[in-house]
C-alpha cells in the first residue's frame, strides 16, 4: 500500500506555508523581530499583573478558584495554583482585563 503524503490534497499555497512553518525552528529570528517579541511578552505580563487589580481580572480569579484542581500552574500575580486549563483561562482574561494592548499602536 502506497503511503499517502501528509500534504496530499492541499493547495500549493498551503503546502508552501506548511513547509516554511515546519522548518522555522531551524532559522534564527531576525534580531528586530526577537527584540519586538520580548517587548510584547513583557507588556503582556505587565497587563496580566495589572489585570489582577481590576474587576474583570478579579472575577476571573474568583471563578477559577471555585474549581480547585490539581496545582499544575500559577495564575499570574497570585498565589493561586490549579490545572493548566483553568490557569490559561484566568491568565488570558487577566491579560485583557484593562485592554492596554500595545499591538495596536501606530508605527
């Protein structure tokens, strides 16, 4: 039986993009991209910490706290540890609690 290619049935653009992405770890990021990524990560962490003091963030923390769960990860800016799914939910809500995203500024 002939082995089917994992890209069989996809269009040429999707195939090219898939190959590019699959090889991305072998290529270093341009220094400007790496520097920009660091700023975005720090900005997001700061927004998450800020979000712990705001009503949407506090509601997210309270909601997650209700479920308990296995202590696999920490909700940013708190001592609350629970399973990764609940932490991802809370941390995502914290990151957007005060809508201070830096990704919308004109450049």
